[in-house]
C-alpha cells in the first residue's frame, strides 16, 4: 500500500490529504481486504498517517477450535520521516527512534507494515467465534455448537451417607462435653 507524498512534503505544515484505502494486505498469515480512510498530515518532521481501517482475519476459536472470520478495527496513527529532502534531494539524518517508519528516497510511504503491526495487536488473545460459544465436549471432542453429543453427563457421587456420619460424630462430641459438666 504505497502512497507518493512528494507534493504533500512541499505543502505547509498542518495540511491534510485524505486517502481512500482499499487493498489486499497480507495480515497474520492470510490475505485480507483492508478498507477505510487515512488522513495524511504534513508535520514539522514528516507525514502523520492517521485513520481507521477495517479488515477481517481468519482465526481459530479458542473454545471450539473452528476457523472463523474475525473483524478488526485498526486505529492507525504513525508518523513517517523522510530520508531524502524533497526539494534538494539531499540525504536526511535517520530518525532517532530506530523503529520509526520512513518515507523512502522516492517520497513514497508504505502503509503495509503499519497495517500488519496494528492488525497483530488487534487480534484478540482468546478469539471466540460467537458470544456464547459452547466449546467442545471434554470427553469426545464434539463441537457442542452443533448440538449435544452422546456422552452422558458426569455422574454425581452419593456423598450424603459420609456427610451424615460426620454430623453424627460431631454431635457425639458435643454430647460428651455436656455430660462432663
Ligand atoms: Zn467457538
Ligand atoms: Zn461428548
């Protein structure tokens, strides 16, 4: 996603150019359509790219392990620094931050890497295919979103006799103490 900003670099600080984004980008191991609008603003140091983009990525549901399309909203805000002076063609010092994005010697910014990074951050840690995903049966692995499986519900052990014994024992202690008074 390459945008030539040579005209914008010659414009006065604060001037904004809106740019429509609609491109296929490699995101999280798959190709995704990215759409939205990005404003490119001339700053005192370079170009600030700011906008909201929408895309969808294929991810695995953390509960039922099925693949589904997860919508992502990317609120991008990144400043791009020129490495070549747009008027004189002279080389400019690199930005102090080594991770900064740069505008190449042809005055082109490439939004692809920023989109890639923002998308990775936007993917949920534990994605769910739907709000109330029922998950898999721990016994047979059946996807419970497709209905119940044939496994019987876990048996409840009869604990009442043991509890009764405990109660009787403590009653006996109380009675003994009363007897010694
Ligand atoms: Zn699921
Ligand atoms: Zn089951």
